[in-house]
C-alpha cells in the first residue's frame, strides 16, 4: 500500500543509486550488511515461489498467471531493507542464534511488501512498478479484461498475504515466540491498512502520523520488533527498538516523498510525477501550504490530482514546490529525524555491531539528491 518505490531490477532501487558511492561510513556499513543478507532472502523467496507456482498451476493457466505475477513482482530485485533491519535486530539480541528464523521472518516481510504494492498500484492506477508492469496491468493482458485483471490482482495480493503469514508461522522458533511474532505481524498489517486509508481519502491532518502508520509500521518498527521478539528479547529491548524506529520510519517516507516529487524515473522505477498526478498529500505538499504564491499555487493545481497532466505541467509544479522552499523544509526535517534516530541508536540494548548497523540505516536515509 505504501507508495514506496524501493527495489528495482530494470531500474535502480529508489534512492539507492545516490548512496552507492557514499563516503558516510555508517551508511556504507548498513548497505554492506544488506548485501550480505540479501542472498539468503532471495534464495528462500525463489524456492518458495517455485513451490507455490507448482502447487497452484494444476488449477489452470489463469490461476498460475495470478501466482506468477506476484512472484515476478517479489523477485524484481532490491536491497531488502526490511529484512535487513529484522536480521540486524535478531542478531543484535542473540548473536549466536541460528539465522533461520530471522530469514523466514524476513521473507514474510518481503511477501507482505508484494501484497501491499499490488494493492497500492491498483488504488493509484499505476502501470509501472520496479521498472516493469504492475500486477493488474499484467493480469489484464492475460485475461483480456480490465475488471478481470484488477480482480485477479486483488486475489494475487490475498494469496501473497497468506503466503507471508505461513512463512512467518513456519519459522523454527519456540511456539510461544512464533505466536508472539504472528500477533505482531497482524498488528503491523492493521496499522498499514489504517494509514493507507487515511492516505486514500486524503483526510490525514497529521501527515507524519499517517506515515508512521502507513510506512513506518512495516518498514522499520515492525521489522525491528519482529527480529527482537524472535530472538527472545525482553519487552524493554523491544520498546527501545520501537522508540528508535519512530523517527526512522517517518524519515523513510519523507525520503520517498522527495523521490516521488523530485526524483527521476531511473531513480524510482516509476514515471516522473506520479505522486502529483495521483493527488497524494505528501510531506512536500504539506510543507508547501502557506509558502506558495499565486503563480505557484496555479502551477501545482494544474498538475495535482490530474492523471492526464502533461509532463510540462508536472515539471512546472515541481519547480514551484522547490522554489517556495517546500523541498528544503522536508529535507531539513528528514535530516533532523535521522539525527534523532542516531542519538537513540547509540544506546540501544543490543550488540555493538547491531547498534552500528542500525545507526547506519538512519544515516543511509538522508536525502542526497535525485
């Protein structure tokens, strides 16, 4: 559901191309950690989807197509940010514990992300995701009808949500620990749904609260709590990780809002100006309130919520949002949130290496340009 545009195969992951050459040692440490975790997650996802498609294809071509579309979206690359945070928290609490339960839970998070993206793309009417066609577009091509394609995409998301739950429930952890993790997972899902609904109806008075529900819940807070819980952490440790997660989760979405407004198609894997055309109340638009002059307001109104807005209209709106200081205001807020997170991260009750990795995650989110 989140408009997050990270993870691409044909296109670079959103924003990651701005970090590949970073001199920030913390960000570099975190990205290197993700690179070490990613092969484990990818291998498990590949195997699980191969088995799932093999199981459902006996029901016919259309059912197989539904599963294959979800598989394709899942496996179109990415840094696996959520899974990396989960593993960092898990190892930070139990450095010598087997990695298997954390990998299973990381896989569950990536499957949850697929399910949410399928829904988000249909809600927004998007046709491109991670550098390729969205699920409802692909299934419309297979089934020959837009309504059938959208219906099949919704069911593909449902299939993937169940797949995510089964991956987590099957983690090799003590039954009581697994049950606690599943409960956390379901609460995280509920938060995302509420945050997405606030976004869809455009009634979120507090944009950061919406971001905390819609994105922070399953991008940062949920992964850290899940990892710590699976490792047997006491409640105090989970609470400390959740406090650290709060500013990081909002920073993640602010960075995504910046990319969605000022980033390039190569950076996001989606057409430029999608957030404006969709009429999303992003942090950038919230920051622009009271800053735009009459000409700027006119430029924004000619693109905002207009799916047929020309590239020229979108470019003019983007220039107006930058000229009024909205971009700088969001960048400064993002930087302040990262500073807050790094201060909290320095005293987390986890291993020293995990503290460094988690602080590096906050550092990696700093806006560095499109």
